[in-house]
C-alpha cells in the first residue's frame, strides 16, 4: 500500500467536484486498512473513507487529512445469505444475487456507489430499505483498533440513517452480510413500480423484471452521470408529525405522504413534490449548480461548478421550503469540509 500526497478528489466523486486530499491511499485488505489508520493516528491526521463517491460533496479546498479509498473485494454465498466486501459495486452485487436465484435487493437497483455505503446510509428506494435485508456488518473499530461484527440492532438503523453517521471516524465497514429469499418474492407496492407493471399487463412480476422496472424508472428521471456531475437525491424526504401533515394537507390537498410502518404518528412527505409544486424551484440555480429539470430532488453540476455553488443552492432551497411549509429539511448528501 502506498500513501500518496495532494491527490485531486473530483475524479473520485460523482459530483465531479472536490479539491486535493493531503494524503490518499487505496486499501484492499485488513493489513492495508490497519496501516492506513495507524498512519493517520501517528501523524494526528483526521481521515475519511471513500467508496464510490456518490453521496459526497467535497470542498473546493479539498481535505486536509488522509482519504482512504476502500477497495475490499469479494462476494460469497452461504445458502440464502450473501456476504459482500465493502468495495464491491452495489448495483453489480444486486445483479449477482439475482443470477444466484436470490431476491430482496432488486428494488435498490441502479443506485451508484459501493456496498460499504449501504449500512451507513441505510440505502432505500421503491419501498425497500437495505436494513431490512442486512444481518450483520463487519467493521474496524478505530477507537480500539479491533475488528467487530455488528448486528442489525447494533447499527440502529432509521430512515436514511444509522449509528455509523453519528460516530464518524470510528467505524470502517469492510463487509456486509445480507439475508435474501430463494422463493422469487418481490415487492411491487411502490406506486411507480406498480404502475409500470399495470401498463405492461404483468400480474406476477419476477425479481429480474422488478430490477428492470426500477432501472427504467430511475434512469427516466435521473441525469446522465457521464454528462453531469450529480449525487442523485440531494435531500432526505422529511419526516413530520401526523398533526403537521394534516395541517399542511389543508393548504396543499394533493401533498403526498406515507405513514411510517413502525410509527403511525410520523409521516414521510414527498420533498420533490414540495419543491416542484409548492416552491416552483426547478428554475432555481446558483452559478453552474442547478436542479435537474426532471426531478426536483436532484442537483446537477455543470462543468466548472464549485462546491460553494452547490452549498449555496442547497441553502436557498432549505430557506424556501421553510418559508412555504415550516419544514426543516436536511441533506442526504454528506458535506466534507
């Protein structure tokens, strides 16, 4: 393993934005990772782990510490369980599970990034959260320099959240274990997916067909990653109380909301709908950063866009949503520096 210096980070993020890392390394195994973390500790450097770079906005000034690029690889199957290394590409893992006759992750298809991000972000889409399928997560506990296997309960999953987000720098994910189904079970309860099959006259969808439906739905409303810098959905859909939701419905009767399965007093509201129908925000832009015309939750960064422009755009939208609805929204994308 080599420790490199002053490596530009823009090429490692889907936003295509980011200044240089003071130090940078690629780790592929436990030995590499231990060496990297020890290097940072000896030099009293902060450090961050980089996977696919699909949920990051890195400062134009870069990162004054050590960036550890996680390239742990490998996938193995034990019955209905699949154990995937953190550096594996997420969408490729889903395709691999389907070829092994296992379903459960297909609703999460076409999400960019690596497996290591799944438990950290608690990836979710089209009615499924990654946490529903996660059994355990293997990590390096950097506080004690020990390897641990954390259970689903240990991870404290919530909507686009986990305990990893609240202990930044302590745990580095190396492996994730999922339990899937070998019975061809699918989840087509989400409206977009249900409508897709209704239009095609398909009454009993296969997992592969659900995957294709999700891919078609996502790419129908997301920008071309090769053309524009983007991180997909920039904000989380806000969770509000049932009372507040009912009050907003009086003002905006068509506001979509989805009751929480585990808490009927919380409602997840569609921020894309609010940005589009209430805030009329699709024309809002700051410099070369703007909202994508086909999806109000998605930012695009044209060539030459800066992190500062993206941040200013996000702040404008936060203020606009607060002014119109009283809701405080927060970024799903992680801001570095």
